């Protein structure tokens, strides 16, 4: 049976300037280097007992136990083909290192592991052309030579690109798929980034761009400088063409509106969400931008600025979206201990102060009915966009059932069938302008 959602507009939308980051329990027990949502649950990896823990709503609980090596850690987590994968520096046996798969009850080996030189690690995961890709400082899988970037083929790891990326010979720290191409970045030689040539399956150089610095540690695609132009955002420790964060698109290097600090600054992670004409990208690390320390946010046409009224007192190393929150992990003690969250309407810009805003009824769980919006301004062609907790747009679930232009009122029916339980966001736009936004919960 199809169901729908009732939201009634009854109050003025509060500006979010009083919103703050808040800790999640007492933290997992150490530095958080990776965050991931798997089967609707939040996982953290890092430098603490067991190396991976799961948030149960009130506290962090152990997920099996990974250990071994001199300084064991988990640096990367990914949900792939129904399983949770962990990468880092740890051992599963005397000959299998650094990558593991969670079965639901225990961690198991993945091929012959990814290891090699002393201190080698798996630092990043992504999915490219349906395959799991791992990047890091490893030089072997089992006894076979395999350097810096590997692809999981069946039950074995295979070399990507014919060898180590020429500008990342010291290690790959970030992976991203941009415009259907695989980009890898890390440390080695400027500009510390390569992409996979689609025709030759070999590594290709990018045009001259970054020239001074240490390396690149974060990559993410985001729509910029407009809603129709996907651009690769690049974060790291460098100083040209722009300190700590820059962009790359169609062979051109560029800047991202305002300047990050230079001395000792570093962007360690990027998190982007885009939908239609709106969107946000977050940067975490150790830096200052717009007088904001260590975590900042920008929109498609707005500069980097604060998210929330409190700030992080040390490095932010990982971020993800989870149930309507941006979650940040790292090596900080405030706000929270190593992990904090911020409630957000993901991908939704600030709304006009003249909008009569939405209140959810029955609050907070929605089962049946319609979404009704009234504004003080005239609407011409109002449309409704719905996004899930990860900022992904949900189509084919919205039908406009009423529109009284003289009263500035519009009504939509939201089809509940096929929508999983959890947080959702809606955004009312008119002629590509965001005029009302909010969130609801489906039980």
C-alpha cells in the first residue's frame, strides 16, 4: 500500500547560527582515521583497541578485533558488495596484512593481503568500474610485486596502471572517480597526482599545476563554479596554485573562492554532496580559513566558512554523512572526543528569511499524508526535491497535487513506498532558487 508524508508549514525557519557540533558518546577510545556507513550503521576505524568500532546509538562497540604490526591502525573503510572492508596497518596472519573483510562475526583475509616494505599501509579505497580499488604504500600482495594501487579481481589483487603512479611513488593517500576516470594522489613528486588513461590502462600525467609542497591527501568531485560543472577538489599540503586546497577540471587548475592558511596547514579529507542547483562540500584537516579552524564548508557559489558555532581543537581526519548528520572524526578533544556530529540539511542552502517554514507533524515520525508549503513571496513553478541521509536525490516519489498561486501555497504528495526508514530532507525550489527546506523521519 502506498503511503505519503504530511508536513505543515507553521513557523518561521530558525537560522542555524546557534547549531553546534556535539560529541558521540565518549568516543571510540583513540584517533579516528576512517568513517563509513555500512548497512545503515556507522563504523569508525583508527588507532584504538580492535581498530574498528560501531556506533549503537549511545556508545561505540567493538567490531571483532584487528591487531598486529608495531603501530596498528585502520586508515580506510568502505562498504562494497554487501561487505565492510578495512584497510590500514595490521596483520591477519604471519603472511597476510593490511586489508580485511568483515563477515558479520569475524574479520577474514582478502586475497593475499597488501603489504611489502616495513610500515606499509592501505590508505584509501574506492569503487571504479564495479571493482574495489585500494591505494597505499604497499609493494606486494603475498609474494607478488604489486605497487601502490591494486584492484580486487575475484579473490586476488591485481596491479592497476602497470605499476606505481609516477607522481605517487612514495604512496597513494587518496582515490576518486571524476568524470568516469580514476584519479590517484599522494606523495612522491609534484603535482602528486595521476589519472588512469582509459585507452591504454596506464597512468597519465596531468598538466603542470601544483609545484610546491609535500603531497595530496584528499580528492572529491563537487559541482563548481556552477551546478552543471563537475570539478575535482584537491586537498593536501601544498602552496601553489592555492595553499592547501585547489580545483582541477578539463586540464585547468583553479582556486576555490577563498584562501586556506599556508604554514603547516593540511587538508586530510573532503566530503561532498550535490543535488540540482545546490550542494555543499566539507574540508577537514589542520588549517585556518575565514578564521575557522580545521573544518570548513562551502556551497557551489559561496566561500569556505564555518559549519556550526564551535570549532575543532585539533586535526579532522575523516568525514561521512549518516542519518542526517555530518560526522567528523580525528585527533581532537573538542567538540567531543575524536568524533562529533552536526545535524544538517545536506546539500540544502540557507533559505530566505521571508519563507514561512515547515514544522513536521506528527513529529518526528511521518507515515501518511501531504507536504504543504506557504510562502510570503509569489511562486511561479515550484518543484520539490527529496534527498536521503547521504545527500542522494530520490526521484519518482513526488507528485504536485495542488498549487494556489494567488495564496502562495503549494501541495505535494510524497510516495512512501520503496523508501527505507530513516532521515530524509526536502527542498522546495522555484525557478532554480531554494525557497524552503527541512527534514523528516520515516519509520
